C-alpha cells in the first residue's frame, strides 16, 4: 500500500515541477536556498512556512502536501488524476538542456556545496541560443567585482569548461580561469610556477596585486571559453559625407 513521503520532499517535488523552480521559490520566500534544502529534509514543516511556500508556488496546501506531489519516493510518474495531468502539462515535466548558472549571490554557497549533486541540479539554468557548449562539462558564472576590468566587468557572464584535476599541471599560461576554493570563487589569469603553485593575476593590476595560490587549496578549475558582454558601446561619431 502506498504511503506518503514526508512534507519536505513533497515541497521539493512541487518546487522542481513548478515554473519558478527551487531558485524562484527561494526568491519569492525571501530566504537563501540553503534554508529550502534544510526544510526539504524535514518530515514535518512549520504550518506558516507551508502556507507561504504553497502560495509562492501558486498551489493549495492539499495540492502540495497531500496530492500529486506527495507520492511515495517522489514517484511523480505514477497514478494521476485528470487534474494532476493538466497541472503537469501546464508546469511541464521536462526542461530543455541549458547550462548551470552560478550568480554572484550563490557563489559563497557554491564553494561549500559544489560536490552535492542535488544542490547543483537545482541551480538555475540559462539557455543561450546557438551556444556550442552543452552538458555538465560547462557552467556559466557571473563576474563579481572589478579586478578583471577592462576585460571582464562586474555582472558579465563567462562560460567555463571544467578542467579535470589530471590536467591541473598543464594549464595554459595566462589564460582566464574560474577558480573555486574552500571559501571563495574568483576569476583570474593563472600562471603555473611549478606543479604545486600558481600565480593569480588580475587584469586590473593597479588595484589588485598578484598573489600565489597552492594547488591543494583549489576545489574546482574552469577554463573560460566565452564572455557574455551586456554593455553597448557609446555612440560612434562619423563624418557625414552625404549632403
């Protein structure tokens, strides 16, 4: 006989299938996603939190916690009512493949949870037409700060390709990388001093001096393949030759 899953998992199922997703639910509730993940593991949720979450998803409490989304083991493909089928069609049960996006506000959490497949899977996805990069080998990062100006300005996006640890001793000198450490994420040019030490270089060297980084302190390394520039240059003045 079927038994209901716990309330945290039911909420997680509902969030994943909604149009706004886990990221949107956290924004609508005004809480960090880590708070949602904490609640997703709970057997019972606070009544006020349940009401706010259901409202944020545009669902009733019954729909979230006693209906379609509360099937055993998250089996959302099991027996469904006509209303469930209409809701699933409206929400969509499949998403086009995109690239995982790491915005500035998520970067501190990413440094702690980058190995958690649930955390990564629930991150926002961006879809860029005709982008030649696909799959988990690539990731989109938002640039924070002005250390890489003028090449990369704050809030530009960069597309990074994962560098496997086996190749960390043969990184391309002076290329731009996204470097993930235990407590931060940074975009820098890298120069290998030897097999243990890197020099991190900012393009804005006047204000950001070079510093050394040991290989053991690196958790992930992403080679920047593209930048997405959101700015438009100022108008260019031309001599008018036609009268």
